[in-house]
C-alpha cells in the first residue's frame, strides 16, 4: 500500500497543485498529525446576557478567579462560589453596547475593567465585594494594560479633552489611582502622531505594544522626564479588529486587512499568506466583526480565533481557526460560542466535587484533568447559553480531505482500498475522482471501514482525492494507506 499524508491545511492553494489538506475541520494542527477539537463542557451557571468579555486571574496568594461581563453586569467566580457566577457589579447598571466588549487587566491584586461607556472599574481581590469606579481621575478608555508598573490606557475620553482615539495615557508608577500629570509620579500621556488612526489594542509587559488601525508602536520605559519612549515600528499595518489581538510571551498575533500576522516586537510576519488568509476573508461575515474573539492555549502553543462565517445563526460566531505558532501550521473548526478567552482552572478537592456533582461517574471531566488543578492556564469559552465552558467534552465530528493527486503520473489508476492511519474512533471514507482538469469532481458515498480498518472501494480515474469523516473517541490521525493498481495511460 502507498501512503498519502493529509499534510498541512492549505485551503488557499489550488486544487491539483496543493501540497496539503484542503479540509481540516474540527482538528488541531500538530507535527505530522492532527488531533481532535473537543466540544464544550459546561462548568458554570449562566450570565444574564451574552458574555462580552472575560479574564482568568490568580491572586498573589494563589487563589484563582474568573471575571466576566455582559451588557449591564460584571461577575466573579472562584473556588468557594464555583460553579456559580456572582454579580459583583457596582450599584446601578453598566451600558456596554452590543458591538463592544469589556477589557480586563490585573494590576497586583486589583482587577480593572473598561468598556469606554462607563468609568474604569476596579475590584480589589483582598477586600472588594463589588466593583467600584477606579480612584483618581482616569479617563474612560477602550483599551487598557499594565506596562512596567503603570496602568496604561488607549483611545480615551475625558471631560477636559473629549475623545482622543490616538491618545495613550498612563497612571503614576505603582499607583493605579493617581492620574494627575506629574513629573514626580511620572503620570502622563502621549498623542500618537501620523496616519495610524484609532488605537485598537494596548499590549502590556516589560515594554508596551500599541496597535492602531494602520500603525504599530513600541512603548519603552526610559524614566523621567520622558517616562516612555514611543517608536513607530510598523507603518501601513495594523488591525481593523481589536478583539483579534492575542499576546503570548514576546509574540502578538493579530488580524490585518490582508490576513493574519505575528508581531515579534520589531516587525510583523505574515502567518496566513498563501495558507488561510483568502479562505478566512472570503468566509468572514464583516457585518459581525465585533464578534471576533481570540485566545491562546500556551501549553499546546496554539492560538484560536472565533468568528462569524457562512452558515451562522443571527450573527453568532460559528467558526474557528487554529494556528500552531511553533510549527507555523493551521486547522479549522465549526463551533458556536459567545467568545473565547484564556482562563485559569478553579482547582477542586475530592470533598468540593460534591458541590459540582453527586457522582464521580457524572463529572464532566476525568479526575486527572487539569480542570481540577487550580491556576493552570486553560482555553475557555462561553456557550450560547451564556455559561462558562472548557474544551474538554466529547470529540467534535471531524473531516479531513487530501490534496488531489494523480496516483501514477500520466496514468489512470484503480483504487481498491483505503486504510485511515489513526488511533481509535469510527471513520468513513469518500473518494473524489475526475478524468480531466476541466471535469467536475465526482464524490462517492461514504464507505465504512471493515474489521481490519480498510474501506473497500472501486474507483477508476486519472485524478483522486480522499475525504475522511471521523466520529467518536479518536486521538490522532496522520493520513491514508491506499491499495492502488494501474489501469492504463488512456
């Protein structure tokens, strides 16, 4: 039997010349193989409305929390309250528009949240029972982060200067509640010059990255009197989607006008060109751009983007793209969510599991799952019932499709059997065939594998491609083994 690997997911490549897979749905891209995307498994009760932002944080003492927001409320969940979110909004309600999301950041043991419509909110993990307006005189802001011991906000509004979409402003050093411009405290602001447009993201760390619509800046702490030095490191490149930006270590991933990029602190590197950019931009429903969310799975070196694509219901995100940044390869998924975010696991003891389920057999996760270990980073989402979920359910039904290939150059071939190279699960195989490049591909019905794992078939043609449909409890898939004989050159 000859082997035919599925190869890298390359939907932007032409059919016959494509060296990789043309479909890779509900799978994760790994070295020389794919793994399944697992479905969502519910962890919490429901928020009142659609989730519009969330964050997982760890207190300095080690206790872990998840904060989330919807249009009118902010919520908290921790080990003592799990699996129930508690309303920790300040008195009254918030006014988050449908096309905007809460952004959160952690400054020591303070959790800060902004939606631009309301004052920046603050929650002290040591003492607060509800959020309150952040002290001092901070502006309202679209974006916030912590950069070198300063709280930094971007795209701001205040009563003195009004809306400044190109303004970066920062607090006093080590003090989130002092915003008075002062040389001694180093609180100050900077209006970015040029044609970069609105600030779309503020990325924190030892140095800052400011992403505008058409420009990217590096923000480096230099001390008084300048405090921060601003260097425009990219012109004519930025993002139209603030929620597409993901920060992982020294990497910033984002969606630009022409596709996906990774900014490494000095320059942007295209990561989707000639791979998935055209596929994504053709599928993306731009009416629902604010529904794009992105999050990283640092353990597996994966970045996920959830978006609204073809076949959606009412604008709800229904598609996923997954990028393996170590290998530079992609895959895709089909799953409805209200949004992705990087969470932390709550941590449970055997005694506390009684509050989640009366039976160990009925637990959504196995006892050795990382879900039960507190503080571990984990990819999370909210489902369409507004509930916190982890990707630890049953495997989603998956589909993989090989490139089109002349199995013997210049000759017609007879395919007699197809054996999927995989571990577990239930599979069916479909064969697409055609005689000439101007002909349409004809697909067979689904063929079930027999007791030795072979799909018996009869397909005579010059060009073939193969589609594998996977269900059940499988773990890895690499490609296919084909039983092929020559039928002639005619």
